[in-house]
C-alpha cells in the first residue's frame, strides 16, 4: 500500500469518525432537551442512532488498525483476525439496528408499504456487506496459513543450506 493511499484512507477515516461523534453529540443533546411531539417514537430512534454510530466507530478503529498492520507488513498474522471479526460484528450490529429503525418506521408507512420494503432491502444489503467481509476473512485465513507454511519451508531450506 502506498503512502498516499494510506494517508487518503486515514483522512477519510478521521472525517467519518468526527462526523459520527458529531451526530452522537447531537442525538444525546436532543435526548436531553427535545420533547417528543408524538408523531414518531423519537427517543428509540435517537438511541438507535447513537448505538449505530458506536458500531460505525468500532469498525473505523479496526480498519485503522488493519491499515497500520498492512503498512508494517504484519497483516498476514493471527492478530488481524480480531480486527476483522470486530468489523463483521459491527456491520451485523448496524444491520440489526437498521431493521429496528425499519420496524419503528413501518406503522407510519401503512399507506405506502413500499418504503418499508425498500428499508428492509437496505438492511439485507448491509448484511450482504458483512458476508463479503466474512469471505475476505476466509481469504485472510488462507493467506496466513500459506505464510506460515512458507516460513516453515524457508526454515527447513535454511537448515539444509
């Protein structure tokens, strides 16, 4: 990974992290000061938003750590699995929170149930991203196994020579 790529990715991660912290602060402030008007259950939506931002932040921190491991050349190790596992868990948590928002929004969409179907489809797409990351985790496992095997073969070759 080039230095420019790493810097660009880290800049994006910092901006997104700052944005999620800002949204969380607004939601906490709204929970404390803004009464509900009765049209939608705003308190559960705000709590779900805060928790959703936590899952995004967890994924961002893990991606940062994985990028660091890539730069150091240590990504093909067992230490990378915990970060990938947290990213998968964060994506699944975000999907579950999205389904909760969909369920909270559904009663207000009786006249147009297509919105609820579209929101459900977005939740399924989020779960699809988790499955893609799971496949990438399996590829990482294969790469780690090959790396260990190559190191063992190199050690044997060094003994012979």
